[in-house]
C-alpha cells in the first residue's frame, strides 16, 4: 500500500498541490460582489447572514400534511422577503429548484440560496463512522469515501456539508468521539485534510463539489468530564498544540467555511470569542471565508450568562466574527436595530455579507444558480449508490481492529465448523449506520447474520440467537444462547452499543458493555466454547470479564451499509484485518480522560510499586489496548531504528528508518508508526507524539525498509506565550507498532547559528 501519511503531509503546514487556496478562491476585491453589496438594504444583508431549517423539503417531515404545507409556505415567504440566504437539512431536486427560482426571480436582487446539510459519513450510502474510518490509518480511503459522499449529496440538491468534525477527543465518555478521528493531533489532521479534499474535489464550481465545513471551532473535544456542551478550561498552549492544528490544516487544504462550537474556552463562549474568531482565525491565519454558528449557538450565549438577551447575543456573536446565524433568527431580527444604535457598524455588516457572497461566488452559484439541482443527476442516484457498495464494503473491512486472537481462533471456516452467532446485534438492522446519518437507507444495510450466511459454503452451520435485548434481558434468552453455544464449535458474540449511545448529546459515565449483554457474555463463556466478540461501538469501551477474556476480540464500530459483508470478509479471512486504534481503550471507565500522549509527571508509575506514583488504586495508569494497537492474521518483526545522523541541524533534516518483515504465513498490512519525545523542554512535553506513519503491504517472508524524514518543525510546540518554538536538545525516537511498543533511539536537535552566534535556547516563531 502507499504511504498514506506521505500523501497528505504537504497539507500539514504547507501548501497542498492541486488545491485552490483560501486566498485564491476568495479575492478581497471583487467588483461584482462590491456592486451587489452596494445595492442591498440592511434587511437584505441580515437575510444573507441567516440560515434556517429547510421546511420546503424537510428530511424528517411531520406526519401531518397540513403542518408540512404551512411550514413550507412560511419558508417561501421568508425567501421572498430576503430574510434568509441559506437553508439546511432538506433534500430533493424538484422542490430545491422551485425554492431557488423564487430566490432568483421573486426577490429584488436575485441572490441564490445555498443548501447545506449534516452529511457526515455518507449520504444514501453510509460509510463507517469517522472514528472507525480513522482506524484504517488510510487518509486516502477517507478521501475516497468523502468523494463518493459528495457525488450522492450534490445529486440530491445539496451544495454544502457541515463536516468534517475535526475535534481532537481525549475523553471517551463524550458521545461525539464517534464523529472525529480520535485522540491524536497528527492522525486527526491528516484525516481532516483528506475529507476536505474528498468533499470539495478539484474544482469548487464543479457540479459534484460539496463545500466542506470543518467543525467545531474550537476545542469542543475538550469538554470537561466528557459531558456534552460542558465548559472547556485549558491553556492557550494546549489550545494551539492540540485543538487548532486540524483547523489550520483544513484551511490550507482549501476549506472556505467553519462552524463555531457550543462550548466556552476559559470562560468565553467560542461563538462569542473575538480572540478566537477574529484575532487568530482572520488576522493570524488570514482566513477569507465565513463562519456559521452551530445550531442556535449564538442564542445560547444567553444561557451561558454571557449575553443579556437575544439582541445582546446577536451583537456579541456577530462582532466576534460569526458571520452566519443558524436557526435562531437573531441576526435578521436584531442587526438592523443594532446598526441604527451604533452597536454594530455597517462596515462590519458588509464584511460579513462579503464573506458569504464570496463563497457563493467561489462555488459557482452566481454563474450556475441551479448547480446541484439537476433532475437527470438525481434520477441516476440509484445506480450511483449501487456503484458505491464495493467502496463501502472495503472501507468497512479496513476500519475493523483485531485486538485479541488467542490460539488463532480467527479466521473461521466457511464450512465444517458449527458457529453460534449470539447477541442483540446478531441480526440487528437498526444499529448498523451509527450516529448522524440523516438520509441513510437502513433497508440497504446488510446485518451481520446475512453477511455471514452469504459467505458460508454451508449456511446451515450458522445458528443465530438474540440472547437479550440491548439493555434488558429476554425471557429464556440466556438459556437459548447457552444451548446454542453448546451445540457450536465456536461462538461469535455480537455485543456493544446501539447507535444512539454515541453522537451528539450522548455522553456516558460508564463506557462499558450494557449489563444485560455482559450477563449474556458471562453465561456463554461458562460453556467453555471458544468465543470471538464482535464489538459494536462508537467510542473506546472499557471491556471486562468474559468480553475481555474472550479468545477473540474484533472492534467492528458502526460500519454502515456493508456491515455484514465486511464482517464476513474479516471473520472468514478473505480480508486480513489491518486496522489500528485511533483512541486508547481503557481498563476502567474511571481512567477518563485517557490518551497516550499525556504530559510527563514528576512521579511516573513505570514498572515499579504503585504507591506514591501517578496511578490509580484499582488499575495501572495505562490503556488496556493502547493507541495505534491492532493485530493481523500474520505477524511482523521490526529491527532497531537507525538514524542518518545522531544530530538534526537546525535547518536540516534527519532520516529515520526501520526494517519491517512479515514473519507469518500470509500477506498482511502493517502500520509503521513514528513517535518522538522531547527529553527536556521549557514546557512539560508528552511522553510520546505521533509524527508520521506508513501503511505497508508485505507478502510472507517479505522485508522492507520504511523511512521517515524529520525536520525542526516536527519538533516544535507552543510556549506559554502562545508562540511556536523549537528547543535544541535530546529527543527520543521510536518506530513501532503502537504508542506503547518499540525501542527508543536518541538524537539531538542542534541550536541555530545566527550571525555566528549559537542560540542555545529557542527561536520564537509565528503564532500559528
């Protein structure tokens, strides 16, 4: 396979070849835009700054046709009055064309609407949840699924998606970990860039280009205790090192819109945070696009206690730099009065409108206002979705992570082996897609039992027993499961979370398998039959008891439309699992937040006694299954890392290499991971930090040298003053199979030499 990180590394702080930059796509002085702004009334400007739910073509219509008709008429009136410039979460070309016709022909200036929607990991074809897809460690795979999603979405009458979610999530209690790429900065930003490139394609004006919206700006993944919408209290250095890099990378990759976050940062709500939205985003980074609030996030400044009322909330959000108000209607209601009273200037209003109109122009709406509203393209959707089934299947099997395979219990045999498939997810079709699938067709989704039977030469060898409901026992359920297990040679236990346990507003205090399912697992384990757990989840879980002790443990996440076929591919060995964890699986829920790249402490646990060390009484201070970990049906060996030099010049490069060999009997893929640690620094540094990875396919007995290049920029961090610095000194380096393995070697970053004088400390860099 290709070196996936290498494909996208230019986006991480550098220009991306073939991608239209933010500045190029949105020129500051556009006579067309300036002339249009000059003709607009203040009320029309406020309308362009407003986005409302699409009640003309709602994705979840009310069961009462009269209600639907009334709501549609109300939205048509808003369009005619120029009180709305964008609508969201509607679908359908015919109605979309009519709404666009009204905007073009029945308003004074004929400014086209932009249609947005929450399309996170698939439109009609549902791909694995983003956390699962990150387990592939193949950003180019994410780019392919995002491109397929763009094709289906734009053919359905939508221009703009509120994705990707690029929040770094270090607490698995938070439900929205499912929507992101895990706990690591580097892995997360490579996937973020890939998704933006996939959604938007090569040309923003193309019919199949789907405008991307990285979210949630910023630090939403840092909510306290993993509780949804909670406060965020962190240092500026942590904000810049952990939570901002993915946003900067996506803007460098061509993203033109961002969505603000619900949370506060150190007491200032993100949606009212001028330092974040203007000082950093616009002045430091030079962002020329627009920011849309999350759903009523501007109005929620009142509940934060940050704004006195709706008018105050509108003033604070808009002057902070949030250009478009989603659903609250505060801008269209209050901006005219705020301008008349001098609390918001007309220049500020014009700048917000300018940003939005520039984006509409950049994606071609002024030249082609019926873009994405082609009836013939919509008719091709059925054929298109069927064409995407194979990609959905491949993405699903590449997203699974094998955590245990004692005694080579996997792969199973397609014939001559009695298999009991037990658990509430054995034949379930309602919990295959995962959270945030607004449009996905559940009828197309393939359950696990169907996928297994289709793959088996003797389907009668598979016995399917539910055993229990997701959270409750069923009458004689455990008894039936135990009897089935005794008749079988091996048991597949389909356990875990339903899809409504993760996603927005689904934080958990105990990230465990529900009690009813755990009791089922214990009873089946008591039969003594070999067990393989198929763990369905939208987060890292703390597995215990029979689930933890099972001979096999395969994390199947939420895999989407082709779940059953992909699970069969892996279980029967037609595909050798190659996924690696993008998040740490804890030994206990109480370890949260738990992440591999935590800062060093003064009393690390190490391998010695627990007393007076940084650990817990009940469990060690480490993951049960660490970040980057995953097994294969083959085995690999790593040589000791070698360096091109023991020193890295200040403006030079260092090559680090390792020999990787497939020591098993079948072909397989290994994810070769590069980590570093700054031994002594002016700020306490993480114990390890991922700085690169390559995924390589090796035949049995094949060996290959895998190399990485390190530069000073890879070793930089933000100081307490918020500036990017690099400090000369010793660094440890690992090239390993996970964040908890490998042999360390040491190199030294040499100081700079300015005007013949050696800088022995650090050189301040820009605030980025």
